[in-house]
């Protein structure tokens, strides 16, 4: 396992410019989301009666808010902005993955392979991403009505969690494994291999790949907790700098983890030849 992690790190050091691109991309999205939420939530919070002049002030505030949400369409422009941003992000994701996976699959190729990959393999990456997204979200067609029914019938939070949590857990685990199956296909598309050969090589080394994925997920979680804890103790400008620096660390872990998993997949593919 250490050899694959080292291979992924070596690739990362040679492609720092991709890390810069991913960091700036996430930083811009984070800044936009922050400004968007700040422009919506802050005016509402400023109207909240704290301290309340009377006992009914807080209840009247909540009743007014509920009325605006249920009886008016004032929220519609904000909702469409959120939907539009999600659509734009989903559209850009396969292009970014095309450049990243192609650069991983062609480490010795000269030039900026990230942009070459976008030009060469964006079509199969877009197709795979679309199919993966549809299949991963398909269970929501059944789960959302079920969760809404449980929410209206269960009287306690404990009973609600007992009814919903097992399905969410199964959905998350199956989706995580399903995501890796498509990851093998993306590796194959970037390496110009058939889907069958790509999936076969990945399934052959599924356990070490999943184990490596867990390692990097744990690493990101630990770093996130450290950044959040530090931001709680060092408020103000220091906390803002820490929160804005976290996307850079997360981008490093993402690139490192993907390249390390590709090293396992490539070894399995070479052994099958």
C-alpha cells in the first residue's frame, strides 16, 4: 500500500499546476456560495427579535417566515439560482475529471496534459458521469416519498432515525462501491481501454482500492476536524484564512488519492495482459 501512496505522491509533485487549477476552482465556488448565503441569510437574521421585546415576537417571526415559504413564491428566484449553480457545477465536473484522469494516465506525455485530456476524452467522461449520476440518484425516486411519509408519521427523532438511517447507510455504501466501478471505467477511458477490461482490472483489485479510498477519506476527515477546531479557537481573520485554505488541502488529497488508486488499477491491468 505504501508503494501506491508513494507513486501517487510522485505524480502529484510533477503536476502541481493541476492542483492550482482545482484549488482556484473550489475557492471561487466557495466564495460565491459564501456571498450568496450571506446575502440571503444575514438580512433574515437581522430581523430576528433577539432579545425579543415580547414573548410572542419569536413566534410571530416564525409564523411570518412559514407564511412566506408556503403562500408566496418569494423564494423562487433563490431556488432557481441554486438549481442553476448545481447544473453548472455538474456540467463542469466531467471536463475537470477528463483532464485529471488523462494527466494521470499519461504522466510522461509532454505539454499540459490536463487541457489535452479535456480536449481528447471529454465525451466519454461526460457520458460516464451522466450515467453514474442518474443511477446514483435513482433510489431517491423511492426514498424521498418514503422519508416524507416517515417524517409525518413518526413522533420522535429516535423513531425517525431508526426508520430512515438503515436505508441511508445502505444507499451510501452501495453508492460508494458503485462510484468506484465507474471510476475504473473512467480510468479505462483515459487510458483508451475497453470498459470490460477496465472494470475487470478494477474488480480484481477492488479490496486494496477501497482500502486506499478509506485511508484518504479518513485523512480528509481528520484534516477537516483540525481546521474546524483551529478556526473555533482562532476567530476573525485567522479563521477565515483557515477555512479558505482547506480547499487547497482537500484538492491535494483528492489528486493524491485518485493517482494512488490508479496505480493499483494499472498494475492489475498490466498483470491481466
